[in-house]
C-alpha cells in the first residue's frame, strides 16, 4: 500500500513537467500574474511543510540537536548543489543564458530524484505526512517546471523535444521514490534523518529562490496578493497538520 502511494504521488508530480505546454497558449502578461501567485503559494507551502510537518515529525524520533543539525545539513546541501549544478528555479518566461539546457536537465533530474527520496521517507512515517509532503513538493514543481521548459526552449530545444526531455528528467522522482522506499525499509533510521534534511532543503528553496522573486515585484497590489498566497500556503499546510493529528 505504501509503495503504491509513493509511486502514484511521484508519478503525478512527474506529470507536472508537462505544465510547460500550457504556457504556449497563455498570454505573457497573464502568465506572469499566475506565476507570481504560484510562487507565493509555493513559498508558503514549502515553509509550512518544513516547520509544521517535517521538523515536528523528526523531533518525535530524534533529539532536538540532531534534528537541527540534519536540517542545517539539508540547507547547506541544497545550497551546494545549486552552486555546483547551476540550477535555475526561474519563474519568468526567459532565464539566464548561463543555465545551459543539458546541465539544467541533469540538475533537475537529480532534484526530482531527491524529491522522490523525501516523499518515500514521509510516506513510510505516515500516509498523511506523505500526502502533505507531496503537496508541498508539487506546489513548487509547477512554477519550476514552467521555468525549466522555458530554459530548454531558450536553449534551442524544439517545443516537443523540450517537453519530452523535461518529462524524462521528471520521471527520476519515481525512481527516487522506489529507491527511498527500499532503502528506508532496509536501513534503520534513514527516514527520520531524511525528514529534517528535507526541511532544510525546503527552507533553502523558499528563502533563496522563491521569496526573492516576490520581492522583485514592483507593483504593490501584485506583491501584496502574492504575500496573501504565501500565507495561504502556510495555512494550507497547517490544515494538513490538523488532519494528520
């Protein structure tokens, strides 16, 4: 049952890589308004998922010092990986020319694999936690996948080729989920360690990639609306916490 939930969740998240195709039929101005709201909600969901789900769940199984140490390790690892792989979580139609297409695919594939590991660990702890973690991951994947699609198009890929390779890269989440399931069931204590590491990664993504995008918005109305979505993202994850308990 747990393995089925893991595969289903990671497969759904992988399908979000096809979100880029919808940007072809949307006007640029409307797309930017939608993306800003998605980024706000994503930042709130990731932050709420880290502080309201993953860290409290970890504290039930690990000592406070261990939980904070693993969270710091997770934060640092995501920082290091972004530096080494030059990931671009861009949320505009065009991204930095230095985000080379194949490097972006490799980095995104590794990112999705880690997402799969995280989702597997969460489901092994409890199904409600797995669902909450999957929602937090998915909320971030939509704007990221649209951005990745833009990177590939900007890098010279045809639209169909960009969708195909972006989907292949996203499928590594399923591989990560299955790998995480078997590792967590064979290696004692792996799941409790992955939870705070993931929390640190979620906090890093929200604080370094998403929230700065909100600060770039010069229109106060749009910026305030995005902040409301940020609060709604946190509130949504709090609601999931209540359902969990």
